[in-house]
C-alpha cells in the first residue's frame, strides 16, 4: 500500500481549528474566588469534545478513503465552511449561539456521514462494510442530536450530547468491522501530531502573555525561563516519540491514537491555562497545586497509553519508569503542600518532571 501523504488542503483545514482550540482553552481562564468552578470545567469539556470529534471525523475518512480528487476537495471545503460556523459560535453562553453552533457541528458530521455512505460503492467488501457501518453510526448520532431542537431547557444539551456520545461510542463497539480496514498508521500519527502542534501553540501564547508583563524581576525571569524549557521538553518528548520510537507499520483500527489523544489534548489545554493562571496568581494555592500537577499527570498517563501500543517493544516504558514518574509528581505535591512555594518554583518542578519524562522516553 502506498504511504498516504498529508495534503495542503488538510493543513488549511487545520487552520480553522487553531481558533476553535483557542476559544475552548480560554474557558479555563475563568477563575472565580481562587478556583475554576465545576461549571467552567464542564463547559470547557463540552466545548472541546465536539471540536475534537469534528476534526477526527474528517481526518479518519481521509485516512481510510480519501483521495486528492475534486469531489473530496469539495467535501473538505464544505467541512471548512461548517467548522467556520461552529467555531464562530463557540461560547460559554450556550443558549445565545446554540442554533448556529448546531448547524455548524451537525453540518460537519453530516458531510462526513455522506462521504462514508457514498464511498463504499467503489471499494472492496471489507471497506464497504466499514464505510457503511460508520456512515450509519454517524447518521444515528445526528438524528439523536437533532432532537435537541425541540427543547429550550437543559434537556436540549442532554439530547445534543447524547447524540455526540453515541457518535463516539459506536465505532468502539464496531471495532471488529474496522480492524479489517486498518488505518494508515503513518498518516494518522502525522495528522494527530500536527493537531498537537496547535495545542502546543496555546502554551507558547501563554508564555508570550507572561513575557509581556509590565514589571520584570528575578522571579518573573525565572518563571519565563522555566516555562520555556518546560514547553520545549513537551515538544521534545512527544515528537521524538512520533518520529523515532514508534512503529508506523502496525496495522490497527487506530483507536488508541484517536481516543487517547482526546486526553492528551485536554491536558495540553489545561497546561496552557495553568501557565497564565499560575503567573497571575489567580488561583487558591491548594487548587493551583492540584490543577498544575493534575494536568501534568493526565498528559503523562495519556501519552504513555497512546505510545505504549505503538512503541517498539524494546523501547516501551517499564513499570519502574511509571513508578519513577508518578513518584516524582507525588513528591512535588507533598513538598508544596507542606512548604508554600512561589509560582516560579512550581513551574520549575513542572519543568523538571517533563525533562525527566523526555529523557526516559527519548
């Protein structure tokens, strides 16, 4: 099988998600009385999941069935327009923008479903079955979510996200059909790595916000330096693994990559937000410790899970490595709870954690 290349139109498609990811991540900057309330944490997740799933839907279609031909370009451009409407409608004030968000998101999913239902006619038997299954799954999700239009209360969101949940879960249930049409692992890892760059860019934006501070002293200089090294360590750890440590020849349904990256991306949004919140000292100290190191732990666990399946056997992390990393985080938390430390020290601990993680995995 010829190795699939990422097209320029796919990269152009990703540009819209820069704005979508940024809007979702900014929800985490709403600190009230020293904490990010459960309401805003939930709003972040509820905004982020449709953004991630809309991107995944088109990416997976291109991976299995896409060709750089006119009809597929037209569908991707229609997807672009739908995502543009959805992104413009992303807000913590859900009710005010609900209809336009619904049109953008459901439009994106509908175009993906149509592509699957029309692709199977010219493919082999297993490809036909997989395309038909995915197309029907996504139509079921769309129909369930469309029921939300008949309600004005909180029920509308229950129904909307019930449809999205069905959309997400049904491919997992139908894995036996999908493994017969394995993903092109090289292309899929490359696409998810490119989206990871978008999330990493949010941390860079947070560093720039710190660098624009009016007053500079030794503490702010140390904070900026530690943060910069910390973000570089994340880049080094992730992309060295993608480039050198994983087998791109493994043929699977790709679900560890797909679903595992949801948690990687959520943790990276949390990390980007924590940089600004920590520097501005907007959070209660104990909550801040939990948020900063909780973000790091989520990133560590999700990247370990995703790459373990695809990493060459002799390069996989051993239980002792996991124990070292978790033990390091626990030690930082305990020390910081006993001795109140300034923000730049917490960022320095984060930096040290990711430097050790990068060293172990690269």
